[in-house]
C-alpha cells in the first residue's frame, strides 16, 4: 500500500495520471543499476510484457547489446529508492544524479 501511495504522490507532484507497472513486466537496465549508481531513466511506449522503463548509469557504453532485460520485481527489490517513480506515464524521464532527483516529461520519448 505504501508503495502505491508514494507512486500516486510522485505522479500528482508532476501533474501525471499514474500508469502502474506490473511486477512481472520487464525493465531494460544497464550495468550499475543494481549496484546503486545514479541513473538516467526514460519510459517509452512498449508492448504489454514491458514496463517501458529503460534505466542506464554512467557504466552504459552506448552499446544496446550490453543492456539487460529484467523483471520489474528484481529492480524493485534491488533499488527500492526508485519504485516511487515507476508509475510515471510513458514519456517521463528521471535523473538521480545530484542531491535532487530531476523528473520531467519529454514529448520526444513518446514519438
């Protein structure tokens, strides 16, 4: 319940209607996500089995072959600090570098 409330609150702060991912959906991640590094994230419109979230760290070398597709629940358990953002709808971006986390809508992410 607490997670859902945090997700709703985060969406409300950004004027967004929550689009909750399902625990068995997939997320694309780079090396460093599970290790707790700062992330750049974007949520793209995706097929049903995917959440749409792509999370990369400074360890990402630009080679899409190095990315991993993992279940949402693995990211949630390894990075509980990120869960509150995962209901942000398609087109939203997140950057956790620095003290404040930056969240914004990017129209280009839904084209």
